[in-house]
């Protein structure tokens, strides 16, 4: 499983300690990727919005992987369209939930 968690700043990473601990204890089963849209200069991780990294990270998953997208409508719609229309991921493999 690969979790892409997009937020503005490092402080906005809810449950980061828990996610990082899970990834550390199960490195073959879980990878956690944070992407910050308002990262300070000292941030060494991914930068930008989630959709910036979706194609690269999806291509690293096994064939037929399912994608679960949860977040604000604009991001969810953008990621869904990227996966389905541009990358050709089957509809049955893209699951979404909007909360705004």
C-alpha cells in the first residue's frame, strides 16, 4: 500500500507519527509519501499538490492496483480525471470520497 498525504505544512500532517511508525514496522507493505504545498526551504520531501505525484507513484504499484482518493472535491476530481482519463485506469479501480 502506498499512502500519499497532501497538506500545506509539516504541522498539518495528521497522524504522521502513527503512519511513519506503521511504515517503519512494515516497509514491504506500506510506504508513506507526504507532499507539502507550502513547504519551507528546509523541507526535503515531496512538494506540490498530490496530483503532481500520482502518476509516478501509481506506476510503482502492482498491475490492477486500486486507488482510494479522499479529500476536497477539487483535488479528488483532479486525481480521478488524471487516473481515469489520462492514465487509463479502469473506473472500478478508482474509489473516491469528497468531504467539502
